[in-house]
C-alpha cells in the first residue's frame, strides 16, 4: 500500500517500493523483443523552426565536454513538433532537456558526479544511513540513469526529457521538482508532491500521450515512443522498431548495438565510483557544516 503520511519512514518505504518496481520493470524491458527498423534521425530544432513552433532547448553540455544531441528518429520528430504546437496553443512551451545519447554519453552520464552522488545519497538513506552494497547501487543506477543500452531509450533515439515553460515569460511550469531531481518525488505519481504539481504532471503527460508518447513511471520528465519501453507500457506485444543504436551523424545511418544488455559500467566501476562519491559527499558535508 502506498504511504500517505509525510514522514521520513513513509518516504523511505515509498522510495524503496518504487525502486523495486523499477527493478522488476527493467527486467521485463530486457526481455522485450526489438526488431530494429533502421529509421534515420532528424533534427528536432530544425523541424520546430520550420513549423514555426516555439520550443526551447537546454544549452549546457550533457556531461564533461559532450554537447546535448537534439536528434531523434524521423517520425518521432514530427510527432514532437505536433506536441509542441498543442502546448503553444495552451500558453506553454516545451523545453527539451535531452534527446539522443550515444553509448559513450550514457556511460559517462552514469558516473557524472552530480548524478552518481545523488543516487548514492538516496541509497544510503534507503539503507538506514549505512553504505549499501555496490550491487544495490548498481540496480538503482539502472532504474534511474539507464546503465544498460537496452533500457536506455535515449540510446534508441526514441526518448526525450522535458521541462515545460510558460510561453509568455519563460517561467518553468512547476512539477514538484526540476528535470533530473532524484528523491521520493521523482516517480510520476508520487504522493509526496503537492496536488497542483501532480495535476500539472498529468496534464503534460496527457499532451504527450495524445501523440503516442508514454511516460516512464519512475521519472516525471521522461517520455518515449516506438521502443521497448513504450510498447511494454502500452500493452503492445509486437517487437519494438527502435532499439539502441550507434548513429553516424555524417551519413545518418544507424547500426544496432551489438550487446544491448551488457552494462555500460560494470560492477567494478560502480565500486570505484562509490569510493570516489563518498569522498565528495564527505567533503561537501564538511563544507556545509563550516
């Protein structure tokens, strides 16, 4: 039963429950059939501009010096432009935080200090204040930041992370947290966000799903279409046409990833990152105390 009291124990129970559900969902994703169709990519900013649809794009690097890539499968770009147009009509503007990610981008993203530290902090909290096993941290990383290509639908060119802005003044339409926020408020239907925020989340989701996109239940900002995740969430048993690919931006050719179920960062890397993260967290806590 989902807890409804706003206590630390209730929050921890909910977080653990959601992560366990996410873990089970990941296993179903890994087993879901994909028959890569080879559809090329298209530029979302160019398509939005050509259609005179107001859409914003995050401009900071994704990780290290790697820029964000606002390309998706061709058909999905058309669908997203239609979503953007609908949002413009209601006074909103889609800001795309992320589009396609290469395997290298995703591998580095898992170990990005801000992300890994946030995940480890939540795992320590979940574990009653003690550092959990690398195996648990690795499982949480798979649910929250897709350490496996098969489940990381950004690597299929079929997923986006979104923020929504007010069209008149550019303010973020508040959803109880910004894109990438990791806590018990991260699942789409978290009982720990204000009712107004939940309403906004569901309104945005309705606008996305009107054009066939499905939301990832464990993150309120992630939507995809045509991949194993969307097929599974939609109850569509047919093989998904989009799977993780290596994309050549010069030729616009895609090649299926050879071993899509192999973790990008093996357990030895997770162990190393835990050690480094604990040092960063300790330094940050000491600085905060002073």
